[in-house]
C-alpha cells in the first residue's frame, strides 16, 4: 500500500556562489517553509516533527559542502524522507568556474575550501566533492549567465505546482512636502500643480477624504489628464517591478500639507489599482492626516 503524501520537500544544494540563497528565497516567496544549512543528519528528525503536526506542508532545505557528512549521509537521509511520505526533489545549482571566481571577487567573501586564498582551487575541490549529488539531482540549474532575478523566475516556474506566483503588495501613501519626503517611497509624484482646495473657504477645513474635496480635485481638467496618464503608466510598471522580484512597492503622492490634493489622488489610485492587482494587495495610508 502506497504511503500517503505528507508534504513536498525540495533540497537545495550546489556550488558556493551559484545562487542557492536566491533559490531558497524564491521558494519561500511561493509558500515554502525554508531552512538553510540544516545538518543533513537532523533532516529526518525535523521532518518527523513536522509530520506529527499534521497537514500538508511544503519545505525547502539548503545544504552545502561546508558540512563534511553531506555526501556520505545524503542517500540514507533522502530515502528516510521518502519513506515518511514526502514528495522529494533535489535541486543542484552550479556555474562555470570563471563566473564563480568573479562573484567571490566582487563580494570579497572567502571560499571555505580555498587553500591559501586560491578561490579557483576551492571551487574545483567543492565541485569534485559534490559531484555525487549533482548526478543524483532531479534538477540542475547553471546560473552562469543569469542575474538573480532570472534565477528567481526560473525556480518559481519549476516549483510552483499550481501556477501561483508571489503577488507584489502595493502601498499608496499620501504626504505633505512641508513635513519631509517619505524615505520608504519607491515612486514619488508631486501633485502641487493641481488646484488647491485650501484656498476655498468652504473646503479649507475639510480633507481629501471628504466628498466635496474629492469632487473638486478629481473633476479638475488637470487632474483628469494627469490621472489618465499616470494610471496607464502604473499598469505598465507594476508587472515589471514584480518580474524583477520586488515584493512591496510604495507609491507616494505629495502636496504641500498632505491634507487635500494628495489625499484625494491617493484615494483614487487606491480604488483604481485594486481593480488591477486585487483587493488585498493594495493598501492606503495618509501619513500627515490626523485621525
């Protein structure tokens, strides 16, 4: 009788500098519980504890050549995990020697197997040590010519079983320039060119959440022309930011005091982007508005 599937387990290993951390982060972004540098002999104990907690779980575990017992113990540990009912994959990451040497030189990190600082000798020793795992791997990815964002996309594509992708969260933030720029902003737009309700007695003591102010600001020809173009630009930009791996984007909208124009425009953008990205992925915050 076949063992029922307990969970999904991806073991990530490979050469230092080839992108294991990027791969683990990508798996985390699509819902995997990730653990890096778990000693191989502890994996069955950890999996048994997770199994006792019940429910299907997806996990990704990073292992590398810094652990002397990795290759010798791996096969037995792998089979133990399979016998517990885990659906297993071994992902091996590698890159050409020249690319790895360049990466270590750029980061100025020492290679753990380099003797006397010779990075190339360390890479070759690690490649030889890990060769049995490379032959055993279900997936081998050569990251030589890949940027981190491209590697992330590839890992998500290969291990996202239901086609899900991490969804970028967007915050629309209104603020007043007189109180300083918001340092968290990724995109910033200045709407001080729009008609200012502050100079109208019947609107001055209201704010951009009140319908009379909203109508005054949004119905202005300048606002309509601006919003048509800006929303169109956001529809173009947001998928590109997500493709590059950005998980959170802050769009700051500023006017003089952060009370009228920026608030009304931010509210409009919030409503508009909810149609595009989904109800729970767009958030609205008024930094300088009391209450």
